[in-house]
C-alpha cells in the first residue's frame, strides 16, 4: 500500500484546529492510560494500522502492560479492565459504531454511572477526535513506520 497524501503538508492551516483539538483532549484531565485504551479500541474498530501502531507504542511507553494491549479487542471477556475502563470502552464502541448502535441508553447509563459530566464530555471528545484521525489516516493511507 502506498500513501496517498501527507495531509499535514497539503493542508497545514486546515490541520491546525485538529492539532488544537488533540491538545485539548490531552489536557482534559483524562487519565493517559484510559486515553490510550480509548484511542486503541476505536482504531481497532476502524482498522487504522497507523493509529494502532502509534498509540500502542505510546501506551507501552506510558507503562501500559502488553497483556492488556493484547486482549483489548476482547475487553468485555476479561477482568483486566476496571469498571471505569469498561464503561469508557463500551462508550467508545457505541460512538465509534454510532450508525449501527445509535448510542444506546444502557451503555450511556453505565458510562454516566462511572464518570461525572465533565469527564463524559472529555471522553466523548477523545472518541470523536480519534475517529477523525482514523478517517484521515485511513483515507490518505498513512503507513506505520517500521520499528526494528
């Protein structure tokens, strides 16, 4: 597969708000480990190899265990994720697949029980942001860099 376009170079002015949105997500107070899980799960669902590679690398650098990364796609089948993480991952799936799920009440209720309003907005914004990055990376065929 060949890259189609470097969207940073082609549209630096248009990319600036995306980078600011990403900075806002990082500065929102979401636990970095949870943020990595959200980004990875959405990227798994969307099939974004570039984002999976980048965020798994970042997650490991921030102390995430390889075991949890290995089973993330089956998070609901294990006890390796706590209730807050499970609620956020369920919400990640619901919003990423919103055309199919329509963000059902039972998933939102679980999410709302685990997080306050400010956290729900921040996590939802993180989900929206990674989905946007996935679409850019997939659409323009961003290729993961080789790591030895």
